[in-house]
């Protein structure tokens, strides 16, 4: 279930951001027009109906529709590194979300190191987003040239009820783990719209 999309359907809610902890909504912030208290009550009712869950007081906050401070910062690449464990080659991608670091790990398969790096990046972001985005997956990875400059193009499919394809690009070649991770994050950061 795309909780943010459900929240945006509520009257007076312009935008919504949900922060997850262990796959469960931990905090919700709304950009609202009209009475903020009424919007919070609508959210509590929706959560009880859809999830059978009530949020603790203070975990649902609001900002007026003209305030853009509520938007989350973009996910940032911390590092990409490689592991050899029990004869298996794996890639680990670390992503920063606010003050926390999340990891995604994938074995290097026949599809190649680039695909594994992109998959590990998707896994790290899925760890941030929780169960609602379990179907988020890498759809395409390609090395291209733009104005003679090498770049990596990535497409990520959301897998939601109304799926989206998100595109990202970064300068560099597919042999660079950091370039692949940056292009994948560029796509994933488009989840914000």
C-alpha cells in the first residue's frame, strides 16, 4: 500500500511524507491547506481504517501549503565496497537518509557488477522505505554517451498499484560502482516528485 498516495487523497492535504521504522509508519508530516487539526484527525481515521493502527500524539505534524521546509533531503551515497565471503563476491552500498545510514547488499551475478551495484542501491533505499515499497526494483541499466561524455542511465520501476518508471543518470562509466550508485539514487530520489 502506498500510504503517502492515500494521505494525499484526503481533503486539505497537498502532500505527505511518511518516515518508516522497521517497515511501520513512525512519523507523518503533511503539507496542508485549511485546518491542520482536522487534517491530523483525518489521518488518524485513515490509519485506523487502513492499518488498524493509531499513531502516538506528536507523530503526525503539519505545515501550511506555502511552506517547503517539510520535504526530505535527497538520499545520499555514503560508499560502495566489495566483499569476498565464503567464495562469493558481493557489493555493499551505503545510503544516508537524514542522520541514519542504510545498507543494501547483493551478490555479483552474471548480469555484472554494475547491475549488482544498482540492485544493492535499490535494496538500501527499500530498507529506508519499508514494506510499502517492497516491489521497487531495477528495470534497466545502460552505459550511454551524452554530448560525447560517458554516463550511466538507470530505470527503476516502483511496482506500486499504479507503477512508475523513474530515470536517473550520472556521469561516468558502468565500471565505476559509485557512478552506478549515484545514477540509481538519482532515479530513486524522483520518488519525491
